[in-house]
C-alpha cells in the first residue's frame, strides 16, 4: 500500500467547462516519515551506525584510536545497527498488519535518536549507560506497539510469536548485562553469558525466524503459510502454527542455556536444528526454483550462512568467537540488507526491481562474503591477525556504502504505483 498516492483534485464550474484532474504535490521526506514509515529514517541511521561499528577495527589497527574495540564493537552493531533496522521494520509493518494507528514522526525521531545515542555510548566505552538507553528504547517500542495492539482490527501472523520472543530476549539480555555491571554480585555468574546470548543472538535470530516465515515466501514465489483471513478472533489453524513457532523459539532459548551450562556443541546443534526445522516447514526454500533475481539469490546465501555457521560452531566449539562471524556477517547482516532492499524498493515505486539483476546488492554480497572470510581466517593467521580485522571492516563498510548509494535514496521517494 502506498502512503503517497497522488490525489486527483477535480474541479468544475457552472459555465460548463470540462473537469480536470490536478496531481497533488509530491510528499517531502519528512512527510513520508510522518505518514507512518519510520524505516525511512531508521534504515539510514542503521547504515551509519553499522559503518561506524565496523570501522572501529581499522581505526584501532592503524593507530587512529587507542581503545581496543571489545566489547564496544559487538554492542554498537547489535544495539545500534541491528536495533535501527529491527525497529524501522516493525514500526512500519506491525501497525499495518494490525490495522492500528501508525507510528508518529515524534516516535520515529525518538527511537532513532535513542538508538544512535545508545550506539555512541557503547562506542565511547560507556557500556552500562548504552545498555540502559537501549533497554529503555526497546521497552518504549514494545509498550507503544503493545498499546496499539489493544485496538487491533486484525490478528498478526502466528510467526510473530517469535518476534515477541526476540524483543523479550533483547529486554532481558540488555537489562541483565546492565545489572551485572551495577551489582556484579547480585546475578549468578552463569546469567551474564546467558544474558549476552539473549541480546547478541536471540534478539536477531528469533525475529529473523518470525518475520522470515511471513516475508520470505514473497522472495521465492512460495505459498505463504502465515496468511490467514482478516479476523479479530484467532482463525482456524492459527493457534497450531503459533504453538509450533513458540516451540522452536523455546528450543533456541534452551540452546543458549545448554551452551552456558558447558555443552556448547549440543547447544549449537539444537539451535541449528530449531532454525532448520522451522524454515523447512514454514518457508520450504528447497522447493523453490533458482530464479527470482538478485534479491532471492543473495537471500539464499544469507539463509544458508546462519545454520552453516552454527554447524561449524558445533564441529569446532573452541573457535566460537571466530566462527560466530559466519552467522553475524554473511547471515544476520546480509539478510537484513536484502530484506531492507525489498522494503525500500517496494515503498518507493520500484517493485519492478524485485526480480531484476541488482548489481549493488550483488556487490554488497560479494564484499560481505569477503569480509567474513577475511575475519574468520584472521584467527588462524596470528602474524596478520589484526590487519585482517581491519581489512574485513573495510570490505564490509565498502559493500554497505555501495548498497546505500544505490538503494537507500529510495527512502526519500514516495510510492506512486498504487
């Protein structure tokens, strides 16, 4: 649905002159944001924060900055970069799915400013305050969308149970990490790594499963098993799919507990198994052909990388911090950009490009893959380890800059197709 459809202004006169249609002026950028599409603001902010987060490594390696980028780098990427994209997507999509009032421009600007602030606090080393700002921002988002849901005119897709679980994971994870810094003796030692897993992986993996089940069939021309007739009461079959989604989500959370308990190999196996089982049933990509253009091709690569990364982790658990970058770089980050590409193109009158060759998306995928390979192999090459960290950051940033230069201008264009 377009929010910027030109309105025909029909004028007549008593003198019998012909009626003529006058196209209304195009909406400006801020008017588009104000009409309930916060992705137009939050996606560009997420790109800027992501580039800042990865460039922390080359800046450190080349002696521009003095602070070692751990733990700042992962917090900037999770809370700032991915936080902006998740908030922008949910803030745009969920009100439409529920038939409730859209996110206002004041909320969009507030969410954007708060997430950038949280990222900057993390970048500056104020980890506690960054976690608290992120927690408060996400809590406000959940409250805002939750209040709207009370007045819904439709039932959300059952897979969105996983989206709710992902948001709760981020809330518990960020709050737990904040408590562990304020009062280290209050929380048992095992809860801090568990909280970190909830924030670093649960916050993204669970919504990927939930949003993916609803959105990804459109990429591959598959039937959407999350589509139900509009209804305020739960339609037949909804509860069963929601229960299956919740079961797979709980298996992911249980895998975090198993990993913390000292059995990382089995935790990774369970995590990969829950992910594959859920997508095998809800988004059977293996039944789709290999057409679909650049977006579908790059999406397949991203979807393959996530379970493949967890399988590699199960095989070599002693290389956890190394191999997690398969999941994060070519999995989470690439998938986010591919989905964001479709969102931007679809809301800027460029839906004809959904199945077209998009060299910017292909270049992004190639450079992201190069960044992943450079970062992962660096830990097996101690003599050039830090320089490879820097090269990986530059490759990722370059791919994102190319993508942003070609795709991102669409956030300022109205959809005039409808």
